[in-house]
């Protein structure tokens, strides 16, 4: 430490400062939020570095941002058309879901196009990576592998090596010697990421950061990581299902919520080009409790099957289990159905599942979820080839959703003949005549069209 330099410990949540490190902040009670910070005592503002002069908005060139295609179409699409030069992409997901596999495939594809790529792993040895690469059929010479965890060594190495793309697998294993805390701690993750960010922006190098996910689903480490990077991608899907869904949660260079669908095969992740038909492939025919919903994920329509099982409770407390849908949404819909339709499901166990491991965040699925639950409760299958979408409000009203015509067209493309939607959406679908469009304005009208 230089003379006069001072170290303080700051809580990253409430900003409290203290003279020594503590496990828990005495100010706000947060655990593991205290980070060591060095203060330079006589910092002189006058010696500030030269920065660019502001430009008038009209003078800024709007030339297209250069993108590099990975030639893995689904991957390019979720990024908004390819990797933007100099961008930093965070890839999160559960262990074993395929993060290392997809980044290695992307690097393989980029090296084939003649780019110089560096894959830095803090988790696996070069031999292990080689074994994976062999499975994926990669044998390009310009893909370089490094097993290293010390950032203070990696940065100077990159200065010499001059890669065009870097992968850090994973950010939680990396550390910098300027902090005494262990790799994976909040301070380390933050410092390592900002070191990298500075370097990649200066050298216009694109970088992938692989990040672990905590039980709650957030990327382990500070939220600050999500703020730092340009794009956040999350891997969704059950580990025992073969489908893997890659979702752009944040994207400075494209639309968010864009998804790419892959399936895990013997030799890597393969793109699923028409996910709607895949998700519907194993759908049971004429079975109560199954409803098809037309969703929009990012810019693409997607048909999914929502399944519900409503069964009388054997124990006192009824169970509510939701997979792929927000648990609270189910409770809300059960309450609305009971109040507005007189269908009493309060004393029933309810299980709702989205087939294929997809997660639906859209309220447009409400109508389908309600339909599936009612169908299971009454033990009657919904009329075949029916698709539905619409948001349900607390008064039982069915509200319109965005892009109804795209949703209907996707359903028709897959052979659906009937579509239940809100009356409000009917207008924008007027020109479509190859399917029967059934408009409903309240949930009580839904039952007329289900069976
Ligand atoms: P991996 O990319 O190591 O997961 P992560 O980095 O997210 O922890 O993927 C691991 C799983 O994928 C593992 O269970 C094996 C399986 N796998 C295949 O089925 N086929 C393949 O070609 C590869 C490379 C992995
Ligand atoms: Mg891995």
C-alpha cells in the first residue's frame, strides 16, 4: 500500500462505511455485502484525463452497428443479429445446463470464420475442454484454450495475444490480487468484471462471461454484474428435458425476451428451427386439462401447451404447484374463476405445467391457464384445434394483448382452426378468415367456447 493510502470497508447495499471487514453489515443487516475499498487521499481533480468533447445529437453517425454472425442462427437472433464488436455478454444458467457447451460451439463457429478466439476456463483443464470440443467436432487451430483464474495475469496476456473474442468460464472462479477476498465473493466478481470491461472496451474485443445462478434464479454475485454488461442471456429448461431455451433478459443491442430453442444431443446443442411444432408434438389428444396458448417471445410467436390438473385435496391444505408460470398468477386466476364464474376450485389441489420446460412471463397466457384449469376441473377436453390468448383482469374482464394477428397466424400455420381471444383484439384480426375467431369480453363467456 502506498503512503497515505487508506482502506475502508463499504457495504454495497446501504453504503455504510466501517474500518474493518464484517460478515454482516451492522447498518442494514445484509450478509456478505461489505467490500474493501482503497481511498487515494490527495486525489487532484485538475490532473483529470482527457475525455471526448460532447457531440450534438444530430452529428452522431447512425451507421449500422457492426455485428459478427456466429452462423448459429438461433444464437444470432437472440443477440439481435450477431455479436456486436466490443460488447460484453453474460450467460447465466444452472449447472450442467449447457453453458460451456454453447460458448464453445460459438467459439468454434467463429474460429471457422477466421476469428482469433481465446477460451479461458477456471473450472476445467485444457484436456477436459478438448474432450468436449471433440464431441462437438471442433478442430480449428485458431481456437486457443487457457486454464487460468488470475485476472492480473490474464489481462497482460490478452494484451500480447490480441484475441478478437474471449470467453471467461466462469466469472465466479476468477480473482484479482488487489483484493484479499476469495474468488466468487461480491468484491472479486465486481472487480474482475470491471477490469475485463475496461480492457475489452479499450481494445474493441467481444467477451462472454459465464455465470452461475443461485437457487433463486439470479446470477450469483452482485446484481452489478447485470448492470455492467451489454447483454444478459439466461439458459432455461429442465436439466432432464432435452430442450434448452436461451433467453435474452437484457440486450442493449436488440429486443429483450427473445428466445432461442436448442436441444441437447450427443454432439452438442442443436438448433430447433420451428419450436412451436416441437412443443406441441407430444400433446395428448382429447385430454381434459390441456390448452394451447399463443405467446410472443421477443419478436417471435410461439405456441405452447399449458396443462392443468385439478384434483380434490386429500389433506387439509390444498396444494398449488406451478411450473413455468408464476405461482401467484394461478392463485389470482382461481379467485377470479370462483368469483366471476361460480366454479369453486378453492378446495382443490391444482398443478399447472408448461410443456417443454419453457417459462411464460406473458399475461396473455391467462386465458389458456384458466381454460386448462376449468377443463380439468369439469373433466371435459377443450374442443380440438383451439388456441387462445388474452389477459384476465380482477373483474373477470378479458383484455387485449399485443400483436394478436401474429399470434393467430402462427396458430393457423400449425393447423389450428379456432381461436379464442378478447373482443378488443378481434378488430385487428378481421382480415384473417382461415380460422374461426371467437371474441370474449369476460371470463364468463369463455365457457361457451371451450367445449
Ligand atoms: P455443460 O456445458 O458442461 O454445462 P454447464 O457449463 O452449464 O455446467 O453441459 C453439461 C451437460 O451437457 C452434461 O450433462 C453433458 C451434456 N452434453 C451432452 O449431452 N452432449 C454434448 O455434446 C455435450 C458437450 C454435453
Ligand atoms: Mg461449465
